[in-house]
C-alpha cells in the first residue's frame, strides 16, 4: 500500500466542451477517472453571454450529482425541451462543463460545496446569470470540519484554470452582494426563523387573515438582511406560484438586491421591479378604498424602521407600513426602533410596542439575538450597547477576536484604516472605510466654494490641521465601479461615509469619527442637535395630535448606534469632543 501524497487530497478540476460528445470526453481513462465518474461530483456549466452589454460576462449553472455522465445526458436530452434555462446552453457552441471531484467527497459535502459555489458566483462580477437557486446548506456530517479547506482549494484551482471567471477569493468576500447573499450558511437561529416565516407565510396566504404582518425583530448585526435575502430567493423559486417583492430604503441596498434579482432571474409577474423603494412600490400598487384584491403576494421589507410614518415628498399618505399591509397578502418586516434615523419616520415607543405585542399575540414575532456581523465577544457588544442604551462609558473589555481601539489623533486612525484597506492585509483585505456622524455640512446642491487647500469644491469633513476629506459620493466614480455600493468603490477610501451610504452594510474595519453632536458631560453621554447638520434628524416631528416634538436626542443616538456596529473585525474611534475623547481614552487603558 503506497502512502498518500499531498496531491491526493487536492481537488480534481476538469473542463470539457459541453455538447453531445461530452460523455466520451469524460469517460477517457486517466488516473483521476474513478473520482470523476464514480464518486459524487460538483459541476458548473458555463457559457458566454452575447451582446455589447455583456462583454466578458457569463451565465452559469451549478449542480451536484452521484453520476456526472448520466446527469450530463439528462441536461443535454430530457431537460432541454422542458426547461428554458437549458435550451440556450444546449444549443451553444461555446459552453463548457467544469467538473470538480475530490477523494473526500460525499453527498453532504458536495451539497455544501454546491451551495457555497452559488454564494460565490452570485457575488462574482463576471457572472450575469446564475441558475439552480435551491439552498442546500448542510448540518453536521463526517467531513464537515474539512469543508472550509476543501472549498478554498477548489476556488483556488478554479481561479488558476479560469481567472476570467473565478477572481481572487478576497475580491469575492469583500463585495456587498457576498455579504447579503441568499446562499449564506445560516445559523441555527436564522434557519429556525426562516422555517417559521415560510410556514407563517403559507398559513396567512391560505386563510387571508387581516393579521398579515410578520415582524422580524433584531438589533444591528444580528443577521436580519441575510435572513431576508434567503427568504427572497426561497420564496421566488421558479416552481412557486407566488412572488415576493423586496422593499428597501437606501440606494446602496437597492443596488445589491437588484443585482441578486437580475443574476438569479427573479422577476415580477406584475411587470414592475421586484426590488424597489417603498414610495415607488406604493405608487405602482396604490391603496384604494377597497383593497380586498391584493396586488402583491408577499412583501419583504428590509430596514422597516426607515419607512415613512407621515407624508413626505412623493408619498402623500400617513404610514407606509400600514399601506404595504393593505396591498399585500403578507408583509414580512425587519424592524429595529434603535435604527430609526429620520423625524418623518419617528414614532413613539408605544407604536412599536403595539406592533411587537400584536405580532407576538398572533404568533408572528420572530426575534434574532445572535450577533453575526461583529466578530466580537459579548463583553465588547455590551460595551457598545451600554453607550447607546445607558449613555455610559465603561472600561473597554479585552477581546482577542475584535480590534476595538480609541485614537487620540485622527490622522493616525485614518492611516490605520488605509493600512487595513491595502492589499497586504493578512486577516482580511480591503473594505475598510472612514465614517462619521452627520456633523459637517453637506448638500446635494449647490456645491461649496472652491477649497483653497485642495482646489476642489467638495463638502468636507475637516478636523485639525491635516484631516480634510470629502463627504461620501462626491469624488468621481469610474464607470466600471458605478454599480457597486459606496464602500466597494476604490476611491471612497478617500471619503467619509455616513448612515446614508453605510446603513445595512458591513465593513471589515470601521474608522468612526464621533462628531461634536455627541458630547460627554457630568459622567454621561449627551446629544447636542445644535452641532448636527442632519435636518431629517433635527427637524421637529409633527405628532398625530398636531404637536411638534423634538426627537433629535433619540435620532442622533440611533445614528451613533448604526455607525458603531458596522465593523466586522474592528472598530476604531476618534471623538471630536475633548471630554468624550479623554473619557474614551481613559477607559481604554
């Protein structure tokens, strides 16, 4: 018996022409033939897309099988006539079949590999169309502890063979689509939540009850967006007779869901965009005096705490969540009152208590408690929550997995963030950015006067003698990066982000500038609206009884909450207020 070499434990990756002669190609004998033909395998069928808009773009089908020869024949023969996604592939002269084998493959492992490939390819810039949307993530199995290593070796091998299709693994992981992908391996808490929601959706659709609101409650970073993205793909399968819209508020998030929908071929039967903003959706699905016939099956609302609760601009009614319930059979709303940022979306605590209590009464309340974004221990999470909820600064805890640091010099913090964003980063590469509370002037129009120091006319965040960066979305974007979210665009390392560009997104390292609207006085954090430039937070809210209420204290607190929970691996803090900075520095020693 010969000893196994390192090569024996590497993946076997073979590329074939995909056509009627593929069977003979696969069956040609070589030393790896048994692994290809007799073991479980994972496969990808790749084809170039035509048209000027699709230069360098591909469509892909991902699958797994116990018999690649028989499965290939099925695709070429029986499925060609019954499935549109295979008709074009089977008639193509350029399609390729990539087969992946491994001596450790078993059914559960190949299903996990298939699902992971879907997660990566939906985040891959070169893939414009992706088929086979089933979610196959597995629980524990014999070789589950080898999964991460085996997959990374597979991706490395694919990249070596076809760099034009399979980019560097870090480029994939740092994309906004990857972080919101519907093919993430869900936690037990998320799986339980997803199954309960799908069960509730089916029950509500069948009974046509007025209690048609399912609420997902969870703080920032508890995986609400990943759960919603998974539901979006699951509820929009081609075999389903229903469709699920996704409603988001931010342009950045809308881009992500539009990309996911386009790649997976998810379309609205109604003819409008399956991913939409609330006002645009309600204009297309207006509330009428008698909404017994619902125009939408299911509406998934990400960041429902940002929905309007009074008329604003093109929205002329009183409450967008109520209106979505009226035009939809089922509404699934992700809700966290601590992330409300605008006075026209503000409601009293009693309003949210009523929503949560009513959902709980009808068994429609789903709660997420596990922190999934921040790779931090409970003490670090509690330290942040203590600042937000109790306005107290306690001693910064030790955390081997999370880099929480307070800086005395803003320039040093910016240098550290740029270093993490560089390509030499060991832990993660890129996607580290500066963000700030909205305490420096910014307007869409008109532009400010020419800056004497820089020679440009950008609205800027200026601190001290040296730190002087534009606010987000001002530096010109190269055409090839325009469809990417703000944090993914390379030039934005030279800008400062805000909640308008970063809410709902992950950063690897977040450099947070706490501006002068957040102070430390008499042993407590206070919020001073006089130093905030966010009119949507500082304008008074007109309540139902006609009274005008100043809610800026809560909204600026919420802004800080959102910004403090962006970093996956680290949070760096610089406070402009001297007393606040000194207290943070004291508590970090």
